[in-house]
C-alpha cells in the first residue's frame, strides 16, 4: 500500500478500478453535533467518502475540518473542503497539517462562492492564493514535504487531492483546458458541478478524453436530484454557472402533483446509469442537498450497493 | 486616475452640524476629471449645504476654494491664511487631500466630502471603472493587458472560476467577467497557450498587505 498517496478509502476504491460513489454533507449552522451525526448516519456504508462543505454559499457554518473529524468518529470518511475566500496561505497550510493530523485523508480545493452571496456580505475576502495554487500547494506539502516558502515540514500531510470542474461555466471552450491545469497542478480526482445538461456534458467529456486528461486523474460526475419544479427553476436562474435545460423542467412539471421528487430521482438514476458507461467518468458525486436520508434509497436503486471494501 | 464618489448630503450635514461657518476646498486633480470634487462640484455642494441648513433655520456660511492639488505641501500651503477662520473645512479631494490638510493644520478639523473608491478611468461619459489595485508588482502583460487582481472579484490568477456566465461575473450582471475577456482575447490572438501554465502564488509584500508603501526617487531627494 506504500504506493498510495494518502491511503484514503476513496483513493483505494478508485485505484482498485471501482466506480466511485461519493456523497455530501453540509455542517450545521451551529454547534449541533447531534444533527450532524444524524445526517452522517444516513451516508455510512452507502458512499465511499462524504464531502464536508466549507461555509458553502458563503454562509457561516461549523468549520469543515471540525465537522470532518466528527464524521471520522462516526466511521464515515470525510472529503474535507477548503475554499480560498476565508483563509490566507498561513491559515491554509496550518489547517492542511491539522486535518492530516486528525486522520482526514481527502481534501477538495475550491475558490469558494463570493461572500456577496452569503450571510455576511460585508466581510473582507482573502483570495491570497487561488484554487489552482491551493492544489499545487497541497501537492508540494505532501510530495516534497515543503511549505510554500520551501522550508521543510516535520511530517508532511497525507491527502488525496481533489478539485472541482464546472463544464457549464463559460467560456465553454476553455473549460477542458482549465481542468487540465488543475490536473497539472496536482489534482488526483475531480468532482464536477451538478450536471443537468447531459448533451453539453457528453461534449465536454469527449474533449477531456481526446486530451487524455481522464488518464491522469479520476473524474466524478456531479449529480443533484431535483426535489421540486421550484428548485429546478431556482437553480437554472439563480445559481451562477448552472445549466438546467427547459426539457428537464418540463419533464418535472409533467410528473404531476406529489410525484415531482420521484421524477427527479428517476432522472438522477438515468444519469448515473449513463455515467457508468461514459468513457472517462470514474464515479459519481451525489450532492443530495439536505436530502441525506434519501441517499441510501438512491444508492440502492442506482445499483451502487454494496460499496466495495478495499 | 483616482476615482471617488460624493458622500450623501445627509452624511456631510451630520459632520458639520455644530458649525456655522465652513470652508470647502476642491481639488483640480483626479476628482475634477471624474466630476466629483473640482471647483464646479465645490460650488454645487456649497449651495446644497446652504439650502439644507436654511431649511433647518440655522443658516450656514460657506466659502469655497479650489487648489491645484491636495497631495502636495506646496499647494496645501496656499490656504494657510484662511483655514483658521472657519469652524471646520470640507475637502473635496480623494482620501489623500484631507490627510495632507490635517497634517499641515493640526488645529483645524477636516472632513472628507467624497468616498475614494479606486484607480481607473472613464469607460463612457459619466461612467468610471476600476482598472488597478495598486498591488505594487504589475502583471497585466500576462493577461492580455487586463488586470485580474483589480478586475476579478476573487483576484484569480488562474481563472475563470465556475461562476462565469454570459461574460458576466457571478457577483452581478453589471460586472464583466475579466477572465472571460482574457480568454477570448488570447484565443483571438492565437495565444491561448499563454494561459495554460499554472501561475504561481503572487507575493503580496509589495501590496498594502506588506504595510504602507513609500516611493523614493534618490535623485530628487535633497
């Protein structure tokens, strides 16, 4: 196992050639440990790792590293998210060492939503380094055992390095190049933005495969089941970089009263089916927002259970 | 140039509420060019303050003066004989002006009439936009002559982020995504390869983060 970069479950699952299945859990808006444990319990044994979001949408929540350590105690592998909005390079490096010391083995490097969207729009943002540079920083710390200033680290962190990709943001033609840059910077795995426009995603993956990027990292396709027509319309109109085709909205509307959520899940299942067969896709990242209790059912129906033991 | 916006009248009235006689000092520099703090705007502010105070039944006496610049002791000195004759002074210059005045005339109170926002220029008549963040180490030549530090909401050196849509920034449809513009320009120039390498972290020690900056031209220092 010495050739593993981090030894995380997610890394082992991918290395063994299994189709990965990851979940997501937002920490509570408070110190409500019980609520967090309850949400995490739904995901135990159902996914390979769980993303712990870092003040997502710039709304203050329990810190992602603290929530991640609670997950570890609950027997669920966290994927610790870190955004560039709230920390300078000193805070980043100390938190990277901190999570590794606590036993966290996956880390997702993100720019972070601008604080204008959040609940403290008056705050000062940091952006000392960007997500690309954060990926390279974690890699340097892990593989070279050096801080950004080239000083030696006394026991380097062990982390499986993740990054995000949004195939639907513009300019579309540049997106595969930006993904390639993240892989060049050191990303071991990629989790994409929620996919709804399958046609565009197929085109994106074709370019990614043509460029050979999928051979250098594991790409997990992002899936978020739609719970309602309102959610679909909101995501399409209000969330930057989200592409929700009209046909999907019409399909959900056509499901009839009380059956929209089931239709949303059916669409997600069809997507997961297609991703399993799509060249270059190594897994699915299921972001069931505040719907953790439905994940076991979705996993079961998608044929994702039982999860491999590696 | 330095761009500024006039403070709301109510805020200025509140600053000078205990005054009966004030002096407004305009500046012929940047704030004249961006139509916020020159002789004309000093006159408009004087009238507005007088009218407002007259309505309150507490008339205000206001004189105006406009200096060549307020960022140079040579011009600041030109008001030395009158500055003490007022209850307070309002400076129409950028944030530099009232500081130079305060330093030169420690007994007097100086109030800023404008909010200094940025370094930039006019993009159309009556509209000014930020172009420079004064980071102390110019890098615009890497980005097609556009500054992502000043013009990207996240100051990304390896953009565009996932929030870029329709050429606009995720924070507002009124804000252009500078990274969209950089990528398009480089693509049109056939120089996209310039953007394919990972730009390393920037050193901010020449920016404000490194402490207040000072520029010295040895040949001019006596």
